[in-house]
C-alpha cells in the first residue's frame, strides 16, 4: 500500500443504493486509462466499484 500521505479522500454516490460513500484514492493518475481505474470496496452495498482517477467519477459497468 502506498504512503498514506499520497492518498486523497473522495465522496461518491454508490450506483446501487444511491448512498454517499467516503473512500481514499491514490494521489496521482497515470497517462493510461486502464491504469486510471481504481477499485473501491463500497461500504453502502458491499460491492466493488471502479473510480476513474482522472475524473473521480464512478465508472458505469454497463458503458465500459
């Protein structure tokens, strides 16, 4: 796991429940789109969601 100082907080809306969820993201995005997807274990639905590190948006699995 990376140094905690390099992480940044995010609040996103769970696509399953609609609840707001707080999580931590790595501090820097890379040039590659595939490298910019980060999986987060969701406290609201106990599922896994992918966050785009460049936009901080939840990736819709139906559109990927």
